[in-house]
């Protein structure tokens, strides 16, 4: 703003152009919306709405960025400190902005799933795997469509079954098909768990 001559501090009110200031602020990667106006009592008001990151993307192709709650890309230098699920694997930006952001919004609005989902892995065919915080298993969603119904089934399974048999009994929980959950029992030698690479 200094370079463009629109920095308002120390300027007379008649030299401050609110629309130019608004346009420049709206270019900032952390700002969702900026509104600038002058009051009748000669005060400059700037109202800022911050972007809300919902997912951190760390793709196999080397891309590293955040997705906000509206599906917009935020640069990694945004240094968001919010607790966010990390998305890894074969992530294309178009898939992240169109589909994954909806999943991220769902996580942010649901305390249980926001706490439970640590990592989202996108497989080459756009299938989704989840790495939970609790339990040493992988949750295979398959395609991302109907994810709310799939997670509803999984939560019921967690409450009714895993609480009885133990959270580490299965290595894989498959939710791909409607009205069923397919579990793969853990081999006694199977202790591997995928880890987030930062």
C-alpha cells in the first residue's frame, strides 16, 4: 500500500480513496472481504473478514497450500495455525477446490470428525482414505460423494462395534458400498500406520 500511495495513516481524509484501499486489501491472501468507508465524523473505518482455512494440502506433485471454507486457495506462507486435517496424495487443485473443500467445511462444523480425522489421502482414482487420530486403522471412503452418509455409518460402527471389540482390531474399514461396512482384521504382525510427512 505504501508503494501504491494508498496507505492511509497520516493522510488527510480528502486524500484517502476508500475504493482503492478496498481493492488493494481484497488482494491479500488472508482477507476474504474488506470494506472501507468514511464516517460523517471524519473517521476512516476498515472492516475485514478473514479467510477461514479448512484443509492443508501437501500433494505428491509438490504443491503445498491451504483451502478456505469457500474453496479458494491460500498460499502456504499464510502460516495458518489452526488445527487442520492434512490432505496428501494425488491432489489436483481442481479436485481440492471443488470437492475436498466441502469435506473440510464438514470437518470444521463437526467436532467429533474434526478431532478424529488427522489425514486425508487422495488415491490416483480420486478415492479417499482417512487416517484417524484414534485407532490404528485406515478408513476407505472410496469416492467422496455421500461422505456425510458414509461417516454417519462409521460413527455408528465406532460407537456400537469398536467400543466392544477394540479400536485396533481392524487394519482397514471400507465404507465404499451403500449400507455396509467391510472390515479387514488386523494381522498379528501388522503394526504399520501411515504417517503425515511434513
